[in-house]
């Protein structure tokens, strides 16, 4: 009789208790209208025109929604983007985007979601992103890589429940703090077919050592029991401390170009590479189906990062790298590569060696540059002007400290690499080579930059 009574009580409780949603359940989905005045509020001039043009394109190609989903009994906010071109019954590969920042700093808004997530979705992906618990009006409190990692993992069952999402083909993209979240997610699930991490945090011990304000203003405020569990918490948020948790172990010395990442992700997701993509998939290298011979050389180049030089000038350089040598052509060697050391002459007031972020190492090198010959050499290598040509023996000088461009013993190598580089620059119609390159010096820069310590900013 007691058992019957107990069953009756449990039955009554089941009938009157509220139903709890499962992790990953989509609680709400609100379409975002492309209201230009609202999305671009406060923006003016050329920047507004440029962003409006991008938004008008997005309005034609994607459907953007604000979403709320279940994670550990909390309602977490986020965004969902689906291409308008998707057909009835069609299943698309998916991307989970992990944002950077903390709390509302770095949070996604309608504009960022439309442009950043939309640029992925219009290429044929279902894209979903969470704000992490407690942010964007969601419930709970984020832990900066603690329980909020489950907010990332619970996007997987969310995708499983979407009409056009192929949850067997999920990629993940994390930026900065989002890179840290991506590493942690990869250690807990094998559902992610490919991952891309940009400027990701892999060593939180080093991070707080280099940026003490991150410890006092972020970790200590967000990580539960920080004072008592500091070492444990940093360990959990440092992928370099637990590489065995992430499937991998493959090491290769093959040359890879940045343009090869997108084709690799596409192949891993089972998607054909568009004809206009110039890169090559290196998936065979990762799966050990191909041991060597991927590329004989790779190219790179730079123009500008910030308003680092007087008159807003860029620092154009082009380079080519083989397995043995790196050859660099500095097209304007009279300019400062890291930015002018005289912050009073910077294009924007008080920009200080502005192509190099501020930090303890930069400050030390500048303050101690005349301490002795060794300090002066390192300062010049980092911040001084560079010769028109540089050549480095990467196997014997991996730090690329000894320029061999003027060494007669390497004249043939320098000449052959110079010819190969120029041939490729002409083939790709590089404006700095075929003409018209000065236009790179005219493009506006809309961001900030490292300020001189005495500026007070």
C-alpha cells in the first residue's frame, strides 16, 4: 500500500510540475528586420554607406534571427543565420561561432551578426552563435570558460532540431576568448568535423602574466571561487596544458598558406570547393594520406595595420618562403615598418610604434634600447627600418635574425627567389608591381591603435 501511495504522489507531482526544456531546445526565434536606420544608428559618411551596401546585400541573401535556447536550465541568447537560397528538404553544413570578449564587451548585436555570421551563411551554411549565459539579456552568469562551455556544446542538439541543418557536418569558429571556448569544446566532443581559431587564447597562465588587468578585471570577477581555485581554473582554460584531450598528434613540416584553410574546412565538411578559391585543401596532410610535396613555396605580403606612419602611409612588403629560405622585398624601405618611433609625428596624435601592440616587452625594449649592443640589435630588428631585400636561412637561423641578402655566398639564392617572387606578383597583377599601388596609401583606417604611455589614454 505504501508503494501505491508513493506512486500516486509521484504521479501528482509529475502532472503539476512544470516541464523542463532539454539542453539545446530552441525556446524562441525572432526574425531580425533589416531596418537600415536602426542598424546603422549613429554612423555617418563613408563608413555608413559602406556598411549599408553590405547590409543590403545581406538582406537579399540571409535570414537572421535572434534566438533563445536552453542550456543547463538557463535561457541563453544568441543568433541563427540561414541562407535564403536553401531549398525545401535541403540539409546544409553548420558552423558554430564562438564570440570573443566577456560580458557585453565583444557581444554580438544585430549588425555584427548580419555581417559576420551572414558572410558565412550566404556561402551555404547554417550558422549559430551563443552570447554565453548571462549576456545579451540571457539568464545566469558567464564563467569565462567554465560552465558556459556547455552553452557552446548545447548548440549541437539545437542544430539537430533545425529543419535545414545537417548536424553530421558541424564546423566551429572561435575568435580570441572564443578560441579558448573552441579548444575546450573540442576536448569534450568529437562532433566537430573542423575548427578554425583566430587569435585564440591557448595559455591563460601566460595571458594573465602579460596582461594583469585580465586577471583582476575578468578572471577574478567571473570565475567562481577564483581566489581558492586560481591554478585549477587557469589550467582548465589553457589548451597547451592538455593537448592529449584534443584529437591530433600529426606533425608536418609542409608549407601551408592561409588561403588553404577554407578549402580544407570545405573538404572536411564534404563540400565542393568553389572554382574561384585559389587555395588548396591540406586535409590529406592531416589524415596522413599524403606525406610531402604539398607546396614548394608560399607567398605573403603586408600593407598596413594601423595609422602607424606619418601621412597615413602603408608599409608594403612582399615575401616568398621555401622549405629552406625566406626572401622579403620591402618596397618602401624608407618608411618605418612598425610605425614611427616619434609619436608626435604619427598620423593620429600619440600613436606609438603603432603596428606593434603595447605590452611589457615593447616597453622594455624601447626603454632599454641603448643599454648595450645586444639590446640595441634586438630593438632595431623589431622597430628599425629594414633594407629593401632580406634573405634568411630558415633551417640554420629559425629566428630569422641574420640577413643574408648582401652575402655573396647567397647571391644566386637571393636572385632566384627574387625572380620567382616577381614572376608571381606580376602573374597576380599586384598593383605595387604593375602600377597603381599608391592607392593602398589612400584607404581610410577607422580603428584605434597603441598609444604612447605619456598620452594618458
